DNA sequence: CATATCCGATACTCGCTAGTTCCGAATCGC
DNA sequence: GCGATTCGGAACTAGCGAGTATCGGATATG
C-alpha cells in the first residue's frame, strides 16, 4: 500500500506537467506502464490512478470503464511509431537490420511485447482490443521489415521470389516467443542470431 | 498432507468414466480445458469442478490451491508428448516436416498454444509455472524439430553449419505468434509457408 | 475577494471468487 | 448386506476490485 513515492522529486512547478501532455495522455501512459508490469487482469484502476497521481474518480470522469481506458491506451501507443524517413540505409540488408538493433529501439520493442503479453488473455474476449493491439504492436514492426526487404529487392540484393509476408514476421514472432513464453531478454546477441541464422539465409544471403 | 494417492489402481468399472483415468487425471484434464478457453485469471474452481462433474470440495481435497492445481495440470500435459520412435522418416527433411502436419498433431499443438496463452500473464508471477509450461509446451516441439534437422545433417542433406538452436524455434515461434497475437488458425497453408518460405531456405534448401 | 469549476482522496455499494464446512448419498472393502 | 470412506452439492466466509458518490481544497477568472 502507499507504494512508491519514487520520483516526485522532479520539481513540478505547480500544476504543470509537460505542456504538450494533457491529463488524459498522462493517465494513458500510466495505464501502459501498469499493463506491462501486471497484465490486464492484474491491473486495477487504483494502480493506474496512483501511478498518474490522480484519483480514481478522475479516471472515471474520462472513460466509462477499465476496458475502454485500456483500448484507448493501446491505440495511443501507435503514435510512438518509427517514421520511415528515419530508417537506416546502409546499403546492405544486413547492415540495415543490424542498425535497427540499438537501445532505444529494442527497449521500446521489448516494452511493447510486455504490454502485449499482458493483453493476450483479453484478446479472445475483445476483438476490438485485439485489433487495436495488432495495429499498435504487431503491424509497425512488420512494416519496417517489409520496407527494408523491399528496398533490398529493388536494389537487386535479394531475389524477388522470396515469401516476404512470412519472412517479415520471423523477427517479431521469435522476439515475442522469447519474451513472453521463454521469458528471456531480447538482447543484441539473440537478434543477431535471428538475422544471421534465419532471416538472411532464408532470403538467400549466405553468411 | 493431502498427499496424492495418485494411482489407487484404476478399475472401478462402475458407471464411471473412462477406465484408465483416475479422478485426479479427469480433474486435471478439465483444468486444461478451462485454461485453454478462458485463461488462468478467468478460470474459476467452480468451472473446473463443473466440467469434471465434481464438487469444489473434491478439488480442494486434492490440491491446496488453484495455483498448485494448474501447475499439476500443466506438468501432466507433458505426458501426451510425441514419442520419437513414431516420427515420420520420409528420406527428406521437407517430407518429414510436411508429414508432421496432420490433424491430430496440429490440433494438439494449437490446443497447447491456447493453454500457453491463458498462462502468459501468470508466468511472470510464478517461475515454477513458467518452467512447467516451458517443459510441457515449448520444449517438446523444439526437440522434434531438432531431431529431424539433426537427422538431415547426418544424412548429408543440409550443412552442419546452420544455427540449429535458433532454427528449431522458428516454427513454434511463428505458430505461437499467429495463434496468440494474430488470433488466426495454424492451418496447413500457414505451416507450409513457414516450412518452404523460411525454414528450408534458411537451411540452404532452395524451393 | 467571490464564485464556479475541476481535482484528489476517501468511503462507500455490489458482485464475484478463493477457500471452508457440512451433509446426505453413493461407493468400496469385506 | 454392512460399516467406513469418499463423493457431489450447496451454503457460507472473507477479501478484493469495479464502479459511484461525496467532499474539502486548489485553480481560474474578474
């Protein structure tokens, strides 16, 4: 009870939080945090309110139920997506894929997978949530892979005959499996094994 | 106390149920069923008891808590493993992998994945459960793949330089991803895509 | 300062579920 | 058949969490 007062150092010049954040967004971020740590079923509104330094009533003034709040939180995760104009362009597919392995990117990915893990049991009960989660978590990663592979095809690095739709899911699937089922970290070594041991060979690039 | 007298014979040809099943096993099977359908958090002892046509008290006479019952149920799933002497041996790796795609096998796999999905949120809270689930669900499938690939190496069909440990997880990972995150069926078409589009190419076998 | 508004906190209600207890009935060992 | 045991069912307790209502205080405005 009365858990962490971990960081209300951080001054907080009166009521202000970040200007560009509405109170709603702060609560949704707290929702994502709790979701990643305890999962949907283990999450309580009180936990979210406490983490956002808000009252439970404040939460219910904005969303009608726990379920709606979570769907909103997932949907707003999508905004933190990578933008395609900032992707690496090293000249080789391997270079691009390796360049994707950098702290902010993989930590963000691991966090998203933790959230997804907390939602799994709910996906069957709420198709709406399932779709929101797919759009926010699964699709972005696959899209990046598809883009990088397509560019490699365009420059003639790999054959256009490969099964792109299946291959773009190799990385995301194995990362999800490792985090959610094996509960091991998705570290650089693992990702390089997937790239060099599966993805590139499958595309006809021998190590 | 509450020591299991796990196998007081079998018998009981009375009106009973399956002959070769003790009451414990029946309850554990019901547990697995409910787990697959509603997940750990959604599962109630009453659901399990009702499905096993038992009283709640009967359940608590055998296990001290819901958690212990589930761990027992998962552990006993392991017994339905494939035995290696019954694996296909068609002469080619592709033939073997395709031969694994048959109704009883893939339905069993899909069911195991549903159970795993219902456990995901609990794995973080119970390392004991996580280990039981890994042994019962993840490991058997990887072992079969490892065996088939090793045999292909031994007969000279594929190079011994491939990253076996990573490749054996491609199928299980992508199947889990599809069932749990995408909520699509693991059908024959999908599995063939994985085999022909990823696994075999990654092993140097061009389609 | 006065007023209207929104916030955080607290204290409820209500339903649900883990776990317990009890009892009549069915079953087993003999 | 006849006790001893176990079973299924149901009633009960206790605690937790969603959702609601209320209230004192802080903010904004003029």
